[in-house]
């Protein structure tokens, strides 16, 4: 099947959001807040 532009944009935004969440989790569990 053909992937529409909206699907590509949505997938890109989702992966960026996941990366941001992972970065925030890493920051929250880092030594700074211990």
C-alpha cells in the first residue's frame, strides 16, 4: 500500500515524541534529582 504524506508526517512526529519522552525519562532518573 501507498503511504500518504499525512501518515509519514504523523509517524515522524510520533517518533520525535517518543524520543523526547525517552530523553525526559533519562533526565528524571539521572543523578541531578537523586
